[in-house]
């Protein structure tokens, strides 16, 4: 490990960044240095701009991926090297703001029933009934399932925060059936022993494949991911009358502005809005004059 990489790693760990973020930042810095074939501490603002253009034009990476790369480079110069760069030295590309795709309850039912095995069924049901992120799901342990209080303890979720989410009786029944069959001893969804060790959690990629495979078998054409089940959970809660503040706490959002997006997705809230056109005393469409049609040639 080079001295620069160790310095950056120390700064990331000192600020308690998630392991996935640490790995992504270290990888991004390595790409930055490799592109110019020079140590990153010998590079500056002009190199940063050139690197961003390379990511956008040549690599054609998604906007959010480019933003993450730029955040990593910014962290290196501002936090690790403590250089007094300005915000404009780290340009962030603007991306289109798209509302997430929401599954209906009928589609969620089809998705769960299309799971290829009991493990995948338990995974999909846990994602939908709790709204947890897939990174939080794979780190759930047997002891986090509190059947006496009917809660699931999400420990050190995003932002290194703990929270509790309700445990559905239907989910508990499925998890008990799964436990009797799989007999996990530590992680609720253990991974395969290998390079990562013997007692390891399932990979987040395996969770994605479980969701994607079920969607294909269910014949669902919408673009579906594990995070889509989180969106469906929040939207369906809102449509059933749960208030935004409660949904914010259940999702683990640090700011309620991240939760308000579900107001744009809830059919109940959209249909409850009185359309101003309906209050206008306009005449009937049948009474409107029709333009004279030109004779066909």
C-alpha cells in the first residue's frame, strides 16, 4: 500500500465512511492516477477537469457514477492533502431527475411468488416488508430479528445509524420456515465461504440477481431492482395513510426532503388533488363548434 493510499484510507475510516464507499473512493483515485500515469498528489485542477471529460466522453459513464468519481477526487485533495481548492475546481455534471419506477401491490405479489427458491423468497419479502437497503439486508444477523417485540433491528445502516423497523407476522412466518431449512448461524443470509472468509454475508450482487430473476419469471416489464422494492414499500405505506415523518424514520432518511419524493408517486395523493379545470363552468364539449373539414383529394 502506497503512503498516499494509506493516508486517504485513514481519513475515510476516521470519518466512519461505509466500507463500500471506501472501496469506491480508493478505486476512483487509482483510476485518476493511472489515467495521467503520475502520482495523484502531482496533479491539479486542470487534470481534474480533463479526467471528468474522459469519464463522460470516452468512458460514457452514468452521471451518478461520474459524480462519485469526482467526490472521491475532491475528498483526496480537500481532506487527505488538505489543499484549499474551491468548489468550482470539482465540477459535478448535472443529470436528469427521474422519478423511481413503482411496482403495484399486484406486481409485488407476482414478484415474490416468482422467487426461484425459499432463500430468494425470504429476501424479496424482507426487502418489501421493511424497506431496508440491500446493503443493510445482507448484514442482518439472526439476533437482529426480535420476534418478541416484532421488530427488526437495522444496525449501523447508511450513515452509521441504528433504527428499528416493524416485523410483519407474514414475514416472520416465512423467516422461520427459511431458518428451519437453511439453518443460518450468524448472518441471516450467509454468503459462500471463500476469499472473503468463512462467516460472511451474502453479496449485494446476489440480492440483485434474486430480484432480477424473479422479475423475469413474473413477466414484469418494468425495470426492477432491490431498491425498487424500497420505493414500493414507502409509496404503498403513504397510500395506506402513513404520515411522511413515520416513513422517514422507517427508511432511515436523514432529511425529510428525501422522503417527500413519494408524494409524487402516491396515487392516493395525486388523485386527491382537485383539478382547477373541473371547477370552471365551461360549456359542454358537444356544444363546441367544429371546423369545416377539407374535402379529401
